[in-house]
């Protein structure tokens, strides 16, 4: 380049830069949905009760979705979590009912979920089965084992009402704010720090982005994946305990309804379906989006079976939007339009 050459500084698009802030696009979708439902269902969405309901019902699936965000960031998938939720719930309810030892029941439930996650990690890494297939099989295996152990019976624990553990886990701060939402916010901050400020998170990102690069930089891939699935098991068990303490009941299908909504929350939130990029903040807002859609449609008078349709629609739009924000050329339609405009 000659000495007299003039270099024009490149300017970043401020709108694009704004939307690249983690969770911005998902938060915008959430706000738009709230406004829409305030207009279509003002009796519900202009009052505070519906938001209190969200803060009580969202934490269990959100906690699971946070774990799944880490798993997906590594380019893996865990479909076994509904059975882990149910198994941990049963262990907690059974031990509390039989022995009235609250903290032992909690510890046993969390250890059960953690052990199940550890086994899932071993199956994926040591048997070489793709995680989606392996954890789908483990979902049936754990679910079948649970049915045998519990005889398919429901376990009610009304005696947990008024106990210290109930106050700590699902009590109301100031008589209004559910404690489980406080816990969920704390866990969200922890998971964000783990992914973005810790060596473990850095390793997950490397693994999800490129296994070859991860090996070159010396990451013990199998070890990290086992730790990842173990953490997923722990968080699923914790969600199960929250659910059981809140409802004071364990039932055999507990957690099954979370499968599609949790997966949707992870990818609506902007975590890459290809691995290598995880959006914890996006997952938080996406979990709220799923809850808002379910409640908002019913409150607006729309028949309940439309819920899955709209969640699927938001799912597609969000994934395309997040992919386009990261790299427009990854969306063939946008790439084609851009190419034609350049001609």
C-alpha cells in the first residue's frame, strides 16, 4: 500500500451490535409478547397474579434448561432429564414420607440425579453412542426402572407444609415473591459465570466448536463431557425436588411435560444448534417466553391445542433470527437475497 493511500475506517452497525448483546433478541420477543397479551387479555396480564404464577412455575424447567444449555454448547444433547426429574422426585418424596428426614431426603435425591447424569456421561463417552440416541435410551431405562421401584404409585407428602425446607425452597419473600425464583436467578448467574468466566466453560466452548481444536489444546474431552452430563443430572434432580416440594406430591409422569418446552427454551434463547455457542441469558428469557405463550393464549380465549403451534412458530423464528445475527450467511434464504442485491 502506498504512503498516500487513504484508509476509510469501518463502522459497525449500531443496531446489529445491539442485537449481538447476549439475550437481547430473546428479551425483545418476550417484551413484545407481554405487550400483545396485555392488549388481548388485559384482565390477566395487567394484574400481578399472573406474574407471580410465572415466578412459581418457571424455575423448575428453567433450571433444567440452564443445564441443557451447557450440554448443547458442547454440541451434545440430553433427552433423559424427564426421567431424572421423576426419579429424584420419587427418592425425595419416599424418604421424606417413610423417615421424615427432610435433609437426608434432599441429599439422597440430589445424589441420585448426579449419579444418573454420571452414568449418562459414561454411556456417551465410553460406549461411543451419539448423545441424542444414548440419552433417549437412558430416558426409557431410568423411567422403566422408576416404575418398577415405585410400582407406579403416587407419593403424597402433605406433612412437608410449614417445614423449614419448604420455606427455604418455595416459600414467599415478603409473602409475595416465590423463593424458587430467587434460587433460579442465583443458579442462572452461576451457570453464566461457569460458561463465560471459568475454564470448564471455556473447555465446553472449544469442544462444541471443534473437537480437533479441543484435542490440540489438550482438553480431556471425555472427562469434560462426563462432568457436563453429571452437572445436568444434578440440576435436573434439583428441579425435581423444587417441583415436589411445591406440589407436595410425586407422581409417575412427573417431569415428562418438560421435554419439548425445555429443549425449545434452550434454542429459542439463542444457543447454537451446532454447538460452540451458549446463551444463558437467552435461555432465561426463552423459558419465560414459553410460559407466557402458554398462559397468554389461554387467557386470550385461544384453544389450548394452539399452544404447541405458536411455541413451534416462535421456535423457528427465534432460531433463524439468532442464526442470522451470528452469521447471516448461515441462513440460505438470507444468503441468496444478499447475493442478488450485490449483483
